[in-house]
C-alpha cells in the first residue's frame, strides 16, 4: 500500500462518525450517557508513526505479487486521534478503535451542534471485485439512542462514495486491495498487482 492509500482507513473511521453526528445534530437532544466500559487503548505518537511505517514498509511476496500490511488497534486509534487533534472542532473526541470478530468498533464522544454524547459505532469492511473497500455500518448508538437501520444504510453509502472518490483522486498505483480481514485486535490488508 503506497502513501496514496494513507487516508483510506482514517477516512473510513472519521466519515462514519461525521456522517452520523451530522445526521443527528438537528434531530436529537439528550443527556449524555457513559460509553460501556472497555479496555482503554493507549494513544501515542510512536503508535501513530507505526501506522505510517506499516503503510510504507509492507510485507512483500514477490512470487504471489502481493503486499500485506497489518495494523494494531493502538496504531489505528493513535493515528485517528492525532489526525482529529488537528481539527479545532473535531466531530469525535477521545476515539477508541477496536478490531474484533471481523468488525471495527469505534467508541468516543460524538460532538454535534446540540450536544456531546458517548457513541459507539460498529462496522464491517469488505472489498468488492474491483478492490474497493465497502463499509457496512452494523449498529450505532448515540447516547441512549440506537440509530435507525435506514440511517445506518444511508451513512454506509455516503462512506462508500467518499472512499471511491478518494481512491479515484489518488489512482495511479499498480496495486489494488484484494482483502481486508479483522481479527485478534489486528487489521490485515492484502494488496495485489493489477
């Protein structure tokens, strides 16, 4: 995976949060409820740099024509958190990204125009036959409100469109994403020569 794919994972996580926060900002008001207790993922500059290093130094299998990249929860969480810190008005604060059971689970404080509340969003990420990541938001909770399925489907489509636009703008690589798997607190991305 070359630098032109660097924004894709961050884009997936941030767009899922942003789309839901924007959709909710005009329709909800509620007291914040705490996020379910989970193991905290530490955030560090070193882990964020590890994320970038994983992108620039994939494991190459020349015979198969593939490159494999792995990310830990700490690397993704740190990278996303440090990217969000650059925004003076972030849509999500204190992000935590968990990688389990072929799902990405994002937790944090979601910021809307009306309120700030804990939020949890669960999504699966797959790859279509063209090598384009496809996001399916399985569930989302904003404060004490579960998000309706119709809204989740609409957000999934918006995220997919944004990813496609990003890939089209950064095309030129001779690689395409062949597979994305999530298990045991790791995300593994396999790229193959076109």
